[in-house]
């Protein structure tokens, strides 16, 4: 039987390592551990001690909290959440401390191994918090603009027609019929138009979370992210792990709705930190034009998360957007062996984790309001070019490019809506792309690739909604002139 006390055949560190693995996604075992007062109390004592097993105990407790879904305000035991682990973990990110002392880690562990484990646990804490926040939100919203079922029926009819001919004229007619259907009950008012776009872009569905000074979110942002940034700047064996930790924290922050104002202090701190992350981590790697595709993929993911979390506020160096455009083009020419985990397969399970999708995500986030008009125009035209290349553009890239365009031009109040979207006739380009996007979606085998097909169908349906919304906007603009 496992014991947290050393035995002739088992060390405490070995038991903790075994328990960490066993507790991953294992609610039944987690319940048994907390059901045994001696076990749980012993884990807390080790975590709070000066023993050589503090870091290992943090790993056990983190997996236990995740398995039981114990978060800051959802734990039956006061203080039993990941927030209590972060102060301990950052001690192991202090390179000076761990290199001059054996306190808190096994004598058999090197400083690099200690750093890596501390970063990995912190990254996992950020990911589990993001999942908890997302699961706690309500994403279902009723679409009020026009009948979704009608559009779905029209899509089904079009699929049959497209098998008989090229479908170009029919696709355009179906879309116009959908608009006519929306108008049967009268013109949309502005509230209805905004409701349409809220459904398309997902605005209004972000998570609201109150962050107290001792919450996991607060400590991740104000404490852990700073240490991870310092490690990411260094040239060492744990640079990629530090960047991955920053990436996970940034993605978690990107799920928070800061518009309510109750997290202004935390948001302002994060905005300042994200500019440092961009300047001190992302920009140098972009300037180096690294040939390391794995590093490029990690940094691109970080750039996407950071820019998305502050929505267009990042100040980039002149021409940095073109680095991501060039990287996107390069990603299309990489073989599976060269690209490894970053390879975007046309219909693979990891298609949305590909380097090309990440590049599109970064660019779209950089173009969000209040981005400069010139930057917005350049990125908008690039995204349209990606879509115009259909059917050669991979489905996942297509879906992401459409979603980014929906977000960028969702609000007529944005400063670039009239000079860019209308000034350069983006509506016409999207109308020409629409039938290509529909054919792309229908060519995905939903039995083999259900997630990809589902997201492609959703993007095409949202393109229908988006075009109708923008035509209504155009009529309203004409009415004011």
C-alpha cells in the first residue's frame, strides 16, 4: 500500500510521483485521498514544509483539486485550491534560490528539472482555471434576427443542387432568399442587428470572475506570470517551458470579461505586462527569423493569446504583422516531418492547433479595435486573400479567417468600419467567397471529422448572418446620408 512515509522500498518522493500520475482525471481516487484525513493533512503539511518534496506535493494537490473540481470559491475546505500552490511554485522559479539551496527539491534533481516541473504545474493550473471559467459560463444565446432553421434547410437543398452543377448562381440566390426571409417581418432595428452579431462573434458570452487578492487568477497574473517572463527572456533549457506557461496564463486571461470594470486594476496590470511580453519575448524571436518550427509555433500561440487578451491594444514594431503573414505562407509548405506538432492537416483532429491557424489568429487579434486603420486594412486584406484561395486554403484556416473577420468588423462604431470595410468593398469580396466556403464545408466528411465539419458549418452559417447584418448596416448608412 502507498504511504507518504518513507519505507525501505519506497521513498516519499517516489510515492508522491506515483500519486501525481494516479490522480490525474481520477475523481474516485481523489475522493479516497481527501476521505482519509491523514493522507490529505500529510500532503498539506509537506506542501507547507521545508522538506525536499514540496514541489512534488504541489503536483499531487493540483491534480487532486482538478479531479474534484475544487476552485477558489468552490471548495469545501478553506484554502484547498490551486491559489495556495502558486506562492510555493514561484519559489522554484527563482533561479538564484534553487541554485544556491537544496531546500524544496530532491537532491537528485537538477535546477533545470526543478524549474521545468514548477513551470509545468503552473501551466497546468492556468489551463484548469481556463476550463473551469469556460464551463461556468453560459454560451447559449437565442438568435433573434431570422430563422436559423430556414437557412439550414436552404443549405441542405443547395447541397443537392451543387452535386448537379457548379452551384454559383444558386448559392447567391439562396443567400438573397435568406435576406428576404429576414425582411418579411419588417426591417431589423439596431438591437436586432446587434443581437445577430453577438451570436456570430460570441460577444457578451465571456466569463465574469471576481478576482480577490488571494485568488488563483490574481496570483497567476500578478506573481507567476512575472517569474515566467523572466525565465522566458533567458536563453536556457527551459525557455520553451516558460513561454508555454505564459501562453497558458494569457489564454486564461483572454476568457475574462473586463468590460464590467470590476477587474480594472488587474486588467491594467495585465496590459502593462503583455506589452513587456511582446517586447521582450515575442519581438526578439520574430526578429531572429528562427528556423525552429516548434519554437515558432509556441511563440505564435503566445502572441495570439496575448493580443487576444487585450484586443488590439498591443503596440507592435513596424512590419511585425508581415512576419506572421510570411510565417503563415511558410507553414503551408512544410511537410509533416518538418513541422511536427505544428503541422496543419487539412482534415486532422489537431487542425485548429496548427501553425497556420495560429498565425491567422494573431493577425486577427492585432486588427481588433482600437488597432490603427492602416494595420487593420492590411490584415483585413490578407485574411480576404487567404479565403479567396479556396479551395486550396485548408478548412481550419478558412474557419479561423472567417471568425476573425466577423470579430474585426462586427461593430459599425469601430473607426475602421467605414474607411476599410466599406471603403475597400470587403462585402463584395465576402460575397464572392461565400459559395466557395459552402462547398468547402460540404466536402468535409462529418463521419471522419465531426468537429471540423461542425465548426465549418457554423462558420458558413455565420457568414450568411454576417452578410445580412452588413447589408442592413449599409442601408442604414445610406439612410443617414
